[in-house]
């Protein structure tokens, strides 16, 4: 009898154990299926990578978890990347994985990427802050200032939808003028109502989006006023995005009989006509990361909008910079300039192989600049820009592109 009870006990125990074990395996299997896709190219992959290799990473996210923006204090309050479709969705910012994970910093410039970084101009000319006094404007002498390259910014405020970074620095320009400045950079995640208000459109229900605004403030903390004859500064925002073979940058502008003369397209030599098409009031610039080229628009014709469309992934990107056609803009050409305050307000760069066959990317950029900051001591200047990514139904995206950029995506595709 005791033997029978013992066998019965062990039989019951085995059934319970096997049942629990199977349930556990099923739960693990379900858990595995529910884990977000962390393959390269997804937001989850980039978030995991950056948190592993970069201190001071901060995430902003919407209440539903679909819209996310990843920031870095170690990289000057930079927007590293974002997504409109959650962890498994596309990661929109381009990242230089090898450089970010490397232990040593590069001497001249650390192009770690990020879809909006804070820089300052001018880059070249007698008022440049990228060349030391009286050095020739040769690449060997070019040096990105450390405060916009390698230095960490302080986190002044931090929440789920807004972060404020700050920094105080001192430096000289090429002509020897000293600048003591305070920098404050605020990044604010936009909800649907905020995005629709800024864009003056309704976002279709079958389109997902992420949008954020950056407010960039520079204060003259020195003992003297900033004047044109000593050199002025500008706030320069550069966005590095991941291209596809079917990515086109679209920039509308104010058309006119002489508008073409206000578009610079020879920064790195002539751009083939099939890669840059300039119409009456809009230009199309192929940004596939396969041909190094750059364009720029003068504030005399630029509109406060620029964008791109990835026909491979159905991603519409929109930037809303500030444009003042009556203001002066710093000139960044690498030469002693006759007109140091006739620079561009909007630029776009397509990466491509260098002469030796090497390539940093591929990536493409959309850039914007503030007007020249002529600030008295104690005075501040501010520059805002909003960035949006839309992803979803092609016909709905086509409608948005028509409303925002005034273009027909079908025609661009053809």
C-alpha cells in the first residue's frame, strides 16, 4: 500500500512538473515573440547601442510609446535618433557605430552622427572659429572646436517630454576676437496637437509621426559687444539621416527670374543634372549617399521649410527652420571673403566616396543656420527649428507632401 501511494505521489508530481515546465516554456516563447525587433536599423538597436557606449543618454517618448527621441549630453545635447513607430520601428538618425564605440577620439572632428547637432558658424573666412589665427584655410588646419565636438553639456532640466542642456565656453575667431558665451539648448517632444499647430495641417490617422522642436540660445557673456567688423557668430543645426537608394531632398523656394543665382551647387564640384533638378520654385536633390555633393540656398529666396522623402521606406521628413530674408548670414567659405555676411540659410549634403575610395557614411544632411548674432554684452540670441518624420500609407503621405512642400510624390518618383 505504501509503495502504491508513493508511486501515485510521484506520478502526480511528474504531471504537475511537466505541466508547469511546458507553461514556462510557452511563456518564454511568448515573451520572445513579444520582444521588440533589435536588428540593425531599428530604434531598439540604436537605443541599446548608445546606452552601452555613451554616457548621459536621455529618452523622450510619447504616452503611447510610439514616438521616441534619443538625446545625448555627452554629444552636446544632440538628437541622436528618433522613431515614429516604437522600438521595432525605423531609426531615422545616422550613427557612426565604429567611432562611437571607439575608445580614442579623433583629433580634428568626431563625426558620430545624430539627426540634429548644435554647431556654430562661420566655418571659414576671416571670422572663422574652425581655423586658428592666420592659418591658411587648408584641411590640415581645420579644427572643429571641442565645445561642439567632444565636450559634455550639463543637464539643466529633464522630463519625459522636454530636456534642457547648457554650457559655458570661451574661444577666439581667426581674427583674434574673443568670445565668452553661454549656450542653452532645449529639446521638446511634440504631441499630435502641437505638431498639427506648427505645420498647419491635419495628420491622417493612417500615418504615424514623431516631431520635436529645439530652442537654441546663445548669450554674450563677455565684456564687449559683438560687432560685424570683429566677427559675428551664428547657430548652425545639422541633421544626419540614413539614406536609401531612393531618397530625394525637396526644398521649395521663392521663384523669380534670378532665383537660380541664389542657389549654390558647386561646393564640391559640378553636380550631374540627373542628381539636381531645379524647377521654378522647388529643387530636387538626390541623396542616396553615393555621390559627394552639397547645395545651399540664400535667405533671399529660401522658405522656412525643407524636406526629404524615402521612396523605399515611405518616410517623409520635414524641417521647419527660421528664415529672415532681411538679415545677415555668416559666410562659411574657406577663403578670405569680400562679403562675410552673405551666407546660406538652408543647406543639404549628400555623402559619397572620396577620391581615395573611402567613405564616412553613407548619410545625407539637411542643415539650417540662424542669422548673424550681433549681440551686446549680456544679450541673448535664439534660434528654433522643428523636425518631423512621417511614416505610413503612401497616399496619405502624398497628401501631406503636397500640403507642406507643394509637390507631387508621384511625379518625383517618375
